[in-house]
C-alpha cells in the first residue's frame, strides 16, 4: 500500500490552513468560551472555498473531489479547532452525504447546490434520548396521510440542530426492531412542526452546536423521502461507514495539532538548564505520539482508498475511527503533560485539544461499538 500525497492534496491542505489561520484561529477561544457556532464562517468563507461540498460533483455545486482531499480538509481544520472540524465533517458526510448517495436527481438539484456552497447548513438526525448505540429501537415516527408524511418525536445530540436549514431525519415507518421499518426524510427549516430544542452545554467541541430537534405533527411531502420507504436504517448504516472516516480524520487533526504544539514547546521550554526535549522521558513521549499518529493516518488513508474505489470498507473505517480517536485522546493527554502547568491553562492550545478529543471516541459510534463492528466482520470471514 502506498499513499503518496498528491499535488492537489498539498494545495488543498495549504489553502485550508491559510483560511483557518486567518478566519478561525483569532476567534476560536471566544467561540469555545461562548459556545458560538460560527455560521458566518461557514457561509462566507468555507462554502465559497469548496469545503462544504468536498465530495459533491461540480454539476451539483460541489468541489467534486475524493476522500483523500476530504481527509486533508478535515485534518487541517481540526489541527486548529476540533469543534469547527466536527461541524465541517458533519455537514459534509452526514446531511450532504446522505442526500448525495441516496437522493434522486431532482432532489440532488434541489438541495445539494445550497448545501455545497454554504448557503444552507445541514443536520443529520438519527440519535434519540433513549436510542444512541441502539438506533433500531428509535421512537420517532412518520405516518402516511395522503401524499404527505407526518413526523412526530424527538432527536437529540444533533449537530446544527438549531442553525441548520435542512435536516435529514431517520424515522420509524414500520414495526419496532424491523430493520426495514425506517425511512429517511429531508425536512426544511420553516416547515411547521419542526422545532429546535435544548442546546447542550458541552465539555469540548463547544463551537459545534449540538441540540435537540423536535417534530410535532410535522408534515413533509412524499417528494422529501430519500430512496425508498423502509430503507432508512440501511442508508444510515452506510452513511456511518463513510462518517467514520470523517471522525478518523477529525481525530487525526486533533492528534497532529496536539503533537505539533508539543514538539514546539519541548524545544522551547527549559528546565534544569536545558530544553525539556533533551529529557528522554519527554522525547520518548514525542516518539510514541509520532508513531501512533502515523499508524492512525495509514488506517484512515486505507479506508479512504477503499471508499474512493467504491469498495466495502465497514471493517476498515471502523478500525480507522476506533484507533485514531483513541490516539487523539491519548496524544492530547500527553500534550498537556508535556506542557506541565501551562498545558492546564487556556493560554496554550493543548487543553482544548484534550477537551475536544473525547468526543471522537463517542460520536458516530462509540469505541465499544466500533469493536463490535470490527469483531463481527472478523468473525464472519
Ligand atoms: C457532540 C456530539 C455530536 C453528535 N452529533 C450527532 C448528530 O449530528 N446526529 C446524530 O444522530 N447523533 C449525533 N450524536 C450522537 C452520538 O452518535 C451518540 O452519542 C453515540 O452514538 C452514543 O450514543 P449514546 O450517547 O446514547 O450512548 P449509549 O448508546 O447509551 O452508550 C453508553 C455506553 O454504553 C456502551 N454500549 C452501548 N451499547 C453497547 C454494546 N452493545 N456493547 C458494548 N457497549 C455498549 C457505549 O459504548 C457507551 O460507553 C452526537 C453526539 C455528541 C456527543
């Protein structure tokens, strides 16, 4: 396996880095503190730069790129701010991705150009208060009345649950525990009966808005069903396969950000008359970080390569997500340790990497669920 960085990946990474240094870095701690989701950054900068429709073909207003370029984009944002990285990932691979993979051509023309250019922000709603890992037991329902579907129920933990202009929602249209009893719908903001609920006050990823989405007798036309009735659960599982590559890339960005800050600090900070990098205890931490980050990157690129070639990658994307997210948590913990007391303050970036990283082992399937997915694949063969 060889994953040489292409010229286009290098150029994209540089452009994203420059944009984030200019528009994101100066504000990120204020946004973190106040839990402000920077919608204007998305609309005015990320959208026009092609970062919100990376995988969307140009005919639908996107950048028309592949998974390697997508990973580069997420990594570069997350190296600076994990929470904005999470929002870019969720917008691209969940809401926009679901429409890209399962909508018909008329639906794609209706929604993708708005999402890919940042005119609209997307949300994707699967999780409910009592069904996180166990999505099959969802209670949110959709019943057919004439040519409309009527949605009722509450989704929680939804990224952009308040600020989104369109929500892809998976709701029950059949029997409980029937994997063919769920369907995906697009609900546009302003539809009567669609309401935003409680906004979560989180440990990390604070500039990425997370909120409840409530449906009360919310009527959507038949034309808003994605794919066929009854396919929603299978569609969601496929979207999560791809979404796991996103979270692996997000984890990788956070781990790289924490590592780069640590290398710099270890060379600058002096104790006992010399840079702390001279102490083997610190140098070995950096060696371990570099090694595990490269291993996480290779797993992520492997999953991206399979995805680009249209191959099945359920096991590989779960491995990438599981390993990279655990590395992100571990590496940002080591980064705080290398920074000593200063690492525990908001004057240095590593405390934020430490807080943001934890989401990566939870969102889009916890580490335990990734192990379940991997072990099922391993035992099948
Ligand atoms: C910041 C943030 C953003 C999110 N964004 C979205 C979004 O945009 N859209 C969306 O739909 N969801 C979103 N989620 C929800 C997320 O995907 C869920 O939190 C996640 O799937 C876990 O579900 P849960 O929180 O209900 O935990 P639970 O499922 O209750 O799990 C609790 C614990 O039990 C373990 N566990 C559960 N089942 C098993 C099992 N069978 N075997 C072993 N261990 C098990 C878990 O690993 C975990 O440790 C978001 C969550 C967060 C925190």
